[in-house]
C-alpha cells in the first residue's frame, strides 16, 4: 500500500509542477504581448538628422 500512496503523491506533485509551469508560461506570454511593439512602429522610416550636412 505504501508504494501506491507514494505513486499518488508523486503524481500529484508532478501535476502541481506542471500546473505551475503552465501558469508561469501564461504569465510570460501575457507580459510579452503587453510589451510587444506593433510592426507598423518598427518599420516606419524616420529621418536621421545626423547625416544631413550643411545644416
């Protein structure tokens, strides 16, 4: 009987670990999405005044 209880506790522990990993993964994805810069802002051409000569 002791082996069965140990197996159940390991299984429960593994389930808790998996749930914690999934929760952490979801938090990371949510943070990355919140900090994401839209492609329109990264591909827009902005004049660089350092290269202008004579002004």
